């Protein structure tokens, strides 16, 4: 009986490890679109770093809005920053992140 119990526990452990490995190897929809190279968190980090480098104080802004444009050959992320209400004219900016190279372009609000 003891041997049978050990065998069941061992098989169960192997099955759980297999499911864990298979599950961790796949991209979740929470990571980003399936055809994107970068995840949401990577893009947000790149965009915030770029905005700060261009003088944007993010404490005065709402959480950014991220959008993946994957149509065609040029896949890029659009990250929109809006100042907290009431936002003055030009109180927004856009950071475009290239999905393949992680290069970022800053576009100030006008």
C-alpha cells in the first residue's frame, strides 16, 4: 500500500510540473497581443522612460493608454499620456514604440 501511495504521489507531481512548464511557456493574453514581440509592461516601461527623458512629470498624468497597431509590416505600440483633469491645451503626449526594435519616438502635445 505504501508503494502504491508513493507511486500516485510521484505521478501527480510529474503531471503538475508538466502543466506548469507548458503553461509558463505560452504567452497569456494579459502579456499583450499574440502577434506582438513586446509585452504591455515592457512597452509601458519604455514609454515612461522616454516621456521622462523629454521632461514629462508622470505624477501629473493619468495612467497611460496602450494600443498595439499590428497591421502590415510595421508593428508599433502607441502609448498616450493625458494630464489629470482639468488638462490644459496640449496637456498630452504620445510615445510610439517599435515592436521589433524597442525604439521609441516622443510626440509632444500641441
